[in-house]
C-alpha cells in the first residue's frame, strides 16, 4: 500500500473515530495455563477457561502466521456442496470442525474486540456487555479491481467464562454491494433472500438443507448467558441486529487497495461499529435502538489460522420460533427447494455467481 495513503488513513482513524480506552480487567489476576498442545478448541480443557485466557489463546494462534488464505475459484468450490451444513450450526467450538475447509469467506482480518453496551439496553446476557470478544471481517469470494462488487460481513465471537462462546454472523446482503468500501453499508443478521438466480440455485438451496430461513441467523443464544457464564432465567433478546461501521477512512466505491491493507490501519481502542436492535422488522415499522458499540482492543491483522481455523457457530431461527412463534410471520420461508433434492435448472442462469462451475460440469452451460 502507498505509504502516504496509509498514513492519511491512520490519521483519519485516530482523529475522526470515537476512542474507547479499555477500563480493563486486572490481567495479572489471571493465571492462564499453557494449552499450546491443543489443536481444536472444542474440549473441556479449553472451554472451562476464563474468557480472557481463551481470548489470549486465540490471539496467540492468530499471530503465528499473518499470511492470508487464498480464495477458492470455480471447481475449487466443489467440496462446499459435499459438506454437511449442519456442522456450521451444531459444532460448539471456537475452531472449525475436523476436516472442514472454509471455502466461502476464506480470507479476512482478525481483531480482539469488546462490546460496550448502553446502560439502558433492555436485553440480557451478552447484550449487557462483553469484555473479551474476537471479530473476523471477511469477503465471501474473490473480487476483481475493475469490477466494483464486494460481499463483506463479519463474525463476532463473545467469549464467556467457563463455557462455550456466543457468536453472531452478519453481512450486508447475499448479493453483495457495488462498492469496494467495506464500511459503506450496515450489516445485519437477517438477510433478504438472494436475487441472483445462480446463487439461489446453488448456495441458497444448500443453506436450505439445514434451515427453512437461510437468510436469518438467530442471536437468541447471546441473551441466555452473560460474559461470566451466568445463566439468565428470564432472558430477553432482539428480533434483529444491525451494525453500522464508522465510515471515516476515505474508502471509495472504486478499488484503492486490498481490503486487508485497508482494515489494517484501524488502531486499537477504536469504535468500529455502532450496534442497533429491533424488536420488530424495520419493514414492519420496527424502530431501531442503539444498544452499544463494538470496539477494537488490538490491531487488525490478516491471519492464516484465523482464515482456516477460527469458527463462528451459526444459530437457526427455528430456535427463536419455538419461543416466539410470531417470528415465523416476519421471516422469509424458503420455497425454492434443496440442493440435494432438485436438479440444476436447464438452461443455466443468465446471472453469474462463483458457483457457475456446477453448470459447466453438468454440460448445460
């Protein structure tokens, strides 16, 4: 990246964004064991640790190799459709399921984070605040500088003492945006179904194999336990969450440089996102409530381990509907079939997507 350009972005980052300096836990009060022998973080030996220790273990892995993963292209995606999507939802771990490859969103940055909640938030558990969190911002698939189109999103991991983490995953839209500015739009946990026919007939049908609401990722589980691992009996959670990036870095719709380089200028102790909640869908008149901020507590860096191994458990909206049946009326119910139960449409879609190789291999393109 051009050094003058990077310096300008750094000045913008440190002057134009609200700075949130950490009140900090007393780090010296934690006697974290050496668990370097662990490869997978799904065992009690790891899960029972304090949130701070788990965060430090993750960060040590992140910093071992800052080389980013490579994007998958064409037939390299084929294994994605052979993977059981249930593992994304049912694996309770901070590391990827065994032998699973992250073919979508394979390249990203990792940052230690804190969620600072507003004092008047009505929601429980993690929504009251979380000192030790980890964020990974990623791009869905490879992009081309001459074509302004990106599909940004992030996973948030909220670490809790003595138990598994809480997680959310958000994007702007399945169909992406016509801009290289990752911070141009809000991201949300409830996406409208993709309009791109190629995507609907491929990844849309694959996601629908494990949920009837593939555009929705539940945040209910965040409300059920707080950051100390204390269970909340009368838990309360929002229907929908949106995060609004602080778009103050001079990024444009046109390509300037790699998003990994752009995000790396964001310093520690910087508010990166405002967090808004809705009790009803905004399209039904739901009003947004500012409930807090996501604040960086480290540098933002590329990481091979973060790209290959860091796992953010997804949660189905079917879980919410069992507690709040009226949510069913607010969500898009998938009616376009399942990937394993329907043939590829013929002729092939006119709109292209990263999975066009499926029609090429079938000989209908």
